[in-house]
């Protein structure tokens, strides 16, 4: 049922110009060969009959000459002619004069009749050449006639006269040497003017020629068919090569596409064996493509995959859904999986394809978004609370200052009032930081000399560094001239990082500040490194969280605000740290 359309497409795939070109090229060639061969066979047949007729004439002349020498009678000469004519394929043997009168014939009833009246017999009798023609009888029978001058004796005129006299007596005439008599008002020709005709049956040679022609035409047809088939096969071979090259390119493209897909792909055959697997699938599942190919999925794939394949076999397709799988090392990986069945053109199943994507990063981002949303809500709440707190704080600080001035003579009251003022100031700083963190960052960019900005910021913390025996080392590339940024905001970020670094080096150390330019990415990179106590690995992911701090007196908002400022510049800030060896904060900012 389905093979017929494929064959039809195969035949329809042959361009008509191929068929027409094959006919135009091959048909004239083989037609010319056929015509040439038929003509050559005809010439060969004519030459063969001509040679046979000439040989018979020579043979009869030799017999006649021998009979003359032995003194044969007229009867014996007639017998020689009749017996010679009885050979196969001989229709007749005739001896006639120049006017066509038959002097001798293998059929005696024809003696005296006229033969060859349409020929110039006198010219024939005077020529030594052998002539031929084809005589068509009324019944349609064709005879190949060979004729020439009859010369039974090549000697003296006396011998010719004797031969002519014998011929004359065969038909009731009397020949005289050198002269003739009158009979029925017609002058007899001279003895030398006789012609001989040999009629050969063409039936056998015509049959052989027709058979050869049919055989040759059959061979021409076979050769034409072979040539035609050869051209078609050549076309098919060229098409096959082109198709194979095209398929190779398509396969290379599809293999490259599958291998470099950003999602995992597993192809399974109808026996639930892995037919193909790309790199992403192998990396997610911790499998090698070489080891997995050909293996049963029940032995290498998580059981959750087998459940999805069961659903795919049942439903024919698998819409996108999220699942969690457990790999060999015990990790639980969230995946988004979908699948479909593979069928050939006849609808027969070839297998199934499963596509899946690792949602670990997506899930992490979702958690981060949810966390950020919660923090934003808390920030908005904190901002509202901060506004409500700041007014009472002003009153508390005012009363504390009043009591401190009023009770100057009471040391305990003075100390209590000072503590109140100090704590109110600290709480006011926390509220200020909280408000700054809660409100959107407003960045006013302008061309800023980076080297001057860093050198000025270092001067602000130089005294604190010297007080803790901390050396400051700077390395600023000369190629860095300026960048588009908000100098006040970036200065706030740098001061926060400097102060954190100084506070981490209680016993002194080295504060290193470097500036490099990345011409490829069009960015500058500021590195602030210390030789302090470092940050534990489990705390690195939280250093930019609001209110996260490892210091007893910190608010936990400094790095969160710094992170927000850097993000406002479309930049990045991240730490590198090893406990006991120090910490490096990298600030990456676009030049423009």
C-alpha cells in the first residue's frame, strides 16, 4: 500500500530533460549504426551472389569448352546446361544473342523467346565486365541475375565458329563460319556476339538477411536500452551522491545542533534502550554518552524518567511538567521535562524523545526573587517604622541633653545622660541607613577621574589605618583615565569596604588597592584586599544581605547599600575569601 507512492516519487524524481536528452543522443547514434549495418549486409549479399553467378558462368564456359574439345554432341551440351541449372539456388541459365533471342535455356520450352530486351545486349557482349540486376517476376518472386559476354572458348575464330554452330543446331539453325543466314526476316548475329544469363534464387539469402537484420535490430534495441539505462543509472548515481552528501551535511548539522542544545535530550528506541544522548543530558545525569548508548533505561536512568516514559508511551506525547529526580550521588535535581514519540512515514513507531532542562538555577532564582520580595516588603515596613521612630528619638535626645546640662554636678547622672545620647545617635544612624537602603538609589553619573577618586578616598581612612599599624599599597594602571559614574556613591562604597577591611585586621596588616582596565569588556575593576581573618565559606553568600553582620557593633546594612549602589551603576561586586588569609572585594564597573 505504501510502496507504490515511494516508487512513483522515485520515477517522478527523474527530470524530463534527462529522458529527452537520452533519446536525442542515443537514438540517432543507434539508428545510424542500424542503417549502416543493413546497407553493409545488403552489399555483402550482392557481392556474394555476384561472385557465385560469375563462378557459375566460368564453370559452364569451362564445361562447354571441354565438351567442344571432346566433340560432344548438342544433346550433351544441353544436358550440361540443364544439370548445371539444377544446382541449389539457381533459377535459370540462359544463352542469348545481342537481340535477346534465347539460344540455350535449362527449360527447353523457353528456347527462341526474348530475354533482356530492356538491356543494351550488344554493349554487354562487347565488354568483359560482369553485370547484375534483380528481376521481379509477376508472382513477386525475385531473382538475382548475373550476366556478361558468353565466351566458352578463348582461342581462334574456328573454335568460336564450331561453338556457335553447335548452338545453332540446338535450335534448328545452321551456322556458317564468319557469316549468317536470314530466318523470319531477321539477320542472325555474328558468332562472337552471345551473352549468358544466370538467375539465382534470392529467397535463402533474403531470409538470412532479414534474420540478420532482425537480430541486429534486436541487438540495437538492447544496446539502446542499455545506453538509456546507463544514462539513467548515471543520473541516479549522481543524485545518490548528491543526496548522500546532503544527508551527511544534514546529519552533521543535526548532530551538532543536538550536541550543543542548551537542554538535555535522550532518544529511546522501541525496546526502551538509549539510542542517543547529548552532552547536557549526560552532565545533568552524570552519565557518559558512550556507556549509556544501547543500555536499557531501567539500568541507567532514574526511576522518575521511567515513569515519564510510561506516560509517554501511553499518551503519545508528554507536555511540559516539572519533576524531581535523584541521581546516583544522592542529589535531588528539579527538571522540566517534555517528550514526544517518533514515527516513520507509515506511522510505525521508531522510539521516543525526552527533552529536559535543569531547573536548579531557575529554582534558586525563584527563591532569590521570593526572598527579595520579602526583603522589599520588610524594607518598606522598616522605612515606615524608621520615620515613626525618628521623631521620638529627637525628643529623647533633647531630654537627655537637657538632663546632662542640668545635673552637671552629679557624675552618675552625667554618665547616664551621655549613654542615652550615644545610643540615640547610634539608633539614629541605623534608621538613616535603613532609610537609605529602603529608598531607590539615585545615581548621577558624570565623567570622573578614577585615580583621583581612589586617592582621595584613601586619605579619609589613612589615619585609622596608621593607628592600627596597617600599610596601604596601591596599584593603579596608567591606562585608566576616567569613567562615567557617581563619585559620591562610589566613594561611599569604597569607604565602606576600606573600613570593613581595617576592622578585620586587629593586629595590623596590609590593605591593597588596585585598579585595572578591561579593554575587551569596556570595564574597570577595583580590587580591595586585606590580610585579615577572612570570611567563612558559609557566610560568603550572605554578606550582602540586609542586617547580616559578624561584627558586634555593625548594623548589617553597609555592604547591602554598597551592593545596591554598584548595581545602580550596572556593575558587579563580589567577594573572594579564605578564612585566616584575608578577603578581597572586587568592584566591576562599566566605563560608560
